[in-house]
C-alpha cells in the first residue's frame, strides 16, 4: 500500500532531505523511525516532493512510502511519538490511486525571507530570516524577476547533476516588503539543486543597485553558473506548499512529468 506523509521540519540541524551515510537527514530520520516501529529488516524508502538542501526548512513537504499492509492510524500515532521535535508529521494517510509525491506534483511554492534592517532580524526569527546589510529596492527586484519567468533552461542557477535536466517552468517570482522584512515567493513546476537561493542571489544584487534588472535575463541566457551570482544562505528558505491535481488527474500528471524528465 502507498501512504502519503504531510510534513514540516526545522532544517537547521539536518544535512538536507536525502539520506547520506553518517549524517542526520530528514529522510533518514523518518525512515529509521518507520523501520523501528514496523520491525523491518531495512529502512523503507521515502520519496518526497522536493529534496530540500541542508539548512532549508519545510512547512508543506509531502512524501510517499510503499509498505506492506499496515494500519495507517496506528503508524501515524506511533511515528509522531518517535520523531524528534524538529520534524512534525501533520498527516499520514492512504494515498489516492496514481499518487506520486514527486511526479504528480503540479508545482512547489517556496518563500525566502530576509531583512535589511540595520539591527538584523528579531532574535526569535534569526533561524528563518537572513540578515542583509544593504537596503534593497523591491521594485528593482521585481523588475529583474520578470526576465526569469517562464519555461527556460535554468542551468545558470543550478548545481548540475549527472543525468538531471535543468529545464524548469518558473511560474511566479515576486517580492513584497513589510517594514524591513522582505518575503520572496517562488513557484515552479519543479526546482533543481540550489535554484531558489541562486535566483535570490540575482534579485538581491539588482536590489542593491549593483546591476540593472535586465542583468537577470543575461545571466539566464548564458546557461552556465555565474561567479557573480551569490547563493544565499539556506535558513531563509521554506518549502511552503506542494500543489497536486485532483484525484482523477494524479496518474496522468505523474506520467506526464516522468516523460518530460526522460526527454
């Protein structure tokens, strides 16, 4: 049976989502807890909607796992009691037919938070808000963002992985200011490694006045990593939400996404 897990976590003390030998990861922590509860000879394999980097947080992560028949209500209760305080299992349910946490997703929504206040973030928010030393022009940042929207090869903003495509559809990229707090919403069909934090690096460079907004398009067109693009710190980034089609469209969407990745 396939189970869906809805999760949130504080990424500060994790080396990212994906399992890495000898390192504390979100995936490894959950898989180990499941194996302990179910007395499995080896850890089950979780598939997530978006593999967050080390230090990145999630409020709306989604994952699935395939197991022999279990009682999901009992597993949910026991898993909650065993998971550490920096992971919250919001729900564990039997997945709908055709559900795939990764391939059935229509889009992922992240928010990056930073402050350009001279005093930095509120001490109670320092784990989720990045301090920026210079004042940022939000209008210039949003103007730069318009040059990045759409279906493109985002190789200039991604760490390349063998066999992985860097072609993505960026659906939304905009920043709003509330006092000294800036929140940038980033939505796409999918993201590649370090993409959001690299996009932010371009936006803040323009926001500081170091480049004109059109520079964002120039970076994108070059299709190679640009040394002038700073990858911003991970702790300002939160995976807020993953959007899926209704139950009738899950299998079609998953097949469509797999085919696109293979092309």
